[in-house]
């Protein structure tokens, strides 16, 4: 099979790309860089070398190929005119080159190697077998199976994520309940502490009051306290003081005033005999309401 193209790969610096196949006119030579057909971005450095204006980047595909013009014959013959061998040769070359190009670029049932994109003109590729090698095309059945598997995996992931979210919400609710319980316990502890402090304060107050009562009791312990009196069978008046059982008996005459019926608690033991209160009773009520006998 005749060679009708040259393939190269850019390296970021090379701009000269040679080719070896013959051609009729320079316009029959086409240059495609990275899938783009160039028009004015190159020139001929020699009859068999293309010079690009800009070096293609590393890895970019460069394809130089022949596309012989077959729209009209190279030479036309007229009746009664002479036929030159050169004209015949050019017409022959035109047909030969075009035939070679069609053979190289045509798709056959046995094999085909594309040198450019395949435009299906909105038609389908039918009866395509299932791909097996990594670089094979796959058919719709394989695509559907892959899509179904992806959908199932996605649904499983969504379900797992939903379950995780539900579990997280449950944990959050439990944490919130525990936090509320902890806050309630803290409030109760604070209330108990306050109650304990109040109880301690009340106990302190009670202790203070008890101490004050004890001091008051102690202050009155040495005082003579009057408890009561009664008349004896001989009409004497019996006085009870300090504590039950301690008594002093006075005759009735000791309480008669000017031999009359009016009595008073007097005598030397019950009346002041000196000082500013001389002659007045020693019995009186103190600030606590107790009837006492002053010394």
C-alpha cells in the first residue's frame, strides 16, 4: 500500500516535519495539528518538509497527508488537437494518487485505521459487539448494565447516608436529653446547696438565739423568782420563790396595813429598806414577763 501521510508528535520545540510521499501540487498537501486543519500557519521549508510557525506542545499529534484535487482533470483534450505525453502522465498521476488516497483513508470490512475524526452524519453504529479490551468501544447493553450498577450503588450509598443521618439525629436527641437531665441535676444540686445554706443559716440563728436565751437564763439564775403564795391554817401567808420548795412564812400582821383588811407584800425581806426605792416592794415583772423578787 502506497504511503500518503506522515504522522509525528510535538515536543514543544520542533517546527520542521518531513514527509516522503510524492504529490502534484503543494496545495494537495494538508497539515493537521491536534485535530485542527491548518491554512496559513505553516510553509514549505523544502519540497518534502513542512515548517510550522509555532512548535506544537508536547504530545500534540501532527498529521501531514496528501489530498489530491480530483474536481477536474489535470489536462483536457480537444478534437483534432495533439495529445502530449506529459498531459497524459499528469492525468494518470492524478487518478493514481487519488486512488491511493481513497484506498488508505477508506473504511473496509477487513480493517481500517482512521487518521481523523469519524463523522457519522447523525447515523447510528449498529450491531456493535460488546467491547472486551480496554480500548474497545462498548455497546448500549454494556452502558445500561454499568448505569444500573451505578444507580444501585448510589441508592445504597444514599440509604447508608440516610441511616447515618438518622443515627446522628438520635444521638443528638439523646445528648440533648442528657444535657437537659444534667442541667436539671445541676439546678437541683444548686437548690439543695441553697437549702443547706439556708438551713445552716437558720441553725446558726437558732444557735445564736439559744445562746442568747442561755445568757438571759444565766443572768436571771441568781435572781429570786416569785412563784406564788397561799394562806396557812393560821392565816399566815406563805410565799414561794427561787424554786418550788423554797418558802418563807410571814404572819398576817406583817401584811396588814394599819391593822386593816388591806394586805401588802412587805416586811424586811420584801420591801426595800434603804436607797431611792425604800419602802417599795422588791417584787416586779422583768422584761421577759417574769415576776421576780429583787435583792
